[in-house]
DNA sequence: TTGACATATTCCTATATGGGAATGTAATGT
DNA sequence: ACATTACATTCCCATATAGGAATATGTCAA
C-alpha cells in the first residue's frame, strides 16, 4: 500500500511545505492565484495544483471574481491538526519546567562559587 | 519530484494515522514494541517500521531493557506542528463567534414569530 | 469574433511509500 | 551450545505523488 493521498485529510495536505506557505499567505485575506505565484515565487500550474489539493480537503475556499479565482484559508479545517497536537502540549511544558529547574539550580550553584569565571 | 520523505520532518511523519496512534499510545509512558503491537493490532514489522520513521524525526526516544526496546513519545518534536496550527487559532475563533452571532440572530428572529413551529 | 489574460488540467517521470512475507540479529533461559 | 523471545531489516510491488512542459478552459475587451 502506498502512502495515503494528500487529499485524504488535512494532515496529509499540510505535510507539503508549499501548501503551508499558501495557507499562511491566504490567512489574512483572500487573494487571486497570480498573487500567490508572485508572492511565493512558484510556477502557476504548481500553485493551481496545490490549491486543488487544499480545496479537496476544505483547507481553502474559492470565489470567482471576473477572470480571477479568489482563494482564502478556511482555518476551521486546520483545527483537527491543532487539536491533535494540543494533547501533547502539557508534556513539553513539563519538559520545559524541568529544563528551567535545572537552569535555576545551575545559577544558584554558580552564585555560590564566588571566584567563578563567567562564560561569555 | 515525488512527495517529501516521511522522515523529512514531523509534519510528514505524523501524516500517517497509525503513527499518530503510536504517539498517542506512547505519550503517557514508555512501552515495549510488543505492547504497541497488542494495543493497536498491527503486525510487528509494521510497528517497527513506523517506529523507525518516528525515531528518524525525533518523535520518539528509545531505550533498551533486556531484549525489549522501550519507546516513548518525545512531545517536544510535535511542537513545530502545534505552533504552525496555532497561528490559525484566532481565525476559527472568529468564525465561531460569527456562527454564534448568526445562531443568536436566528433565535431572536424565531422568538418574534409567536406561532412558529419548532424544528425537532 | 479575435486576442489577451487568468487559471486549470493533462501528460510525463523519478521516487518514496506501506503492507506482506521472509529473514536477520540480539538478548535471555536452560 | 541451543532454543526461544523480542525486534529490526530486507525484498517485492502497486500506487500516489510534485515538478516541468504543454495544452485546455473560461472570462473579459475591442
């Protein structure tokens, strides 16, 4: 069995860095394809293809305006990814506290030794 | 050019559902491979291969204990994914408020019409 | 209608994949 | 030493890419 299709869900769709770039760019306001091409410096067909994938998983919405197609990010579709990762948040916070604790312990230890040379 | 390797970063590695299952399972405590096999009902070689990918991107850490290999999730490696998605959080919050507003407007409108039949 | 502009699709190809099956390797018990 | 347990790796294969090039579709303007 090959890898799951990029269009199978948001996880697979956002695995591609350029698609994340596009979503970042379209987050603030809707934009025509040409703007994406200019802003990200990609080939137009490449952008159209990425947009197709993003559309298929609902990560962007489209609207026609004359000859242009105005795309915008649908943040709601990113939510499942956010929520899955959020379940791990407390673990890296614990890790951070431990690191901070060790750093503080080291500081205390250093301030005990009066003649110590400070590392630059 | 084909798709980026699953081992190229956390985004690609967690695109595979089974790998997310494994990370969920290993989040609370370290476990030997056999436990993962039993818990998720996958073939042992399959689990070993997924673990290999997860190791390559630093999403799990390993430790040997006799003949077993004890794996545990390294939450820190999930952080980049969390942080990328977090940038969109305010957008779906706004969207939610808008949905709520519309729902409330609809409720108000409904309560104006006294004889209205309620949908079940 | 014809041409220009904006975007989408198709065809091509090298490549990485996940599963299945089989085999390899390392540590333990006797 | 040998069998057993616990994992890891290898080989095979059908399949879905992403990019490049070329072409198709759709919309407006004159």
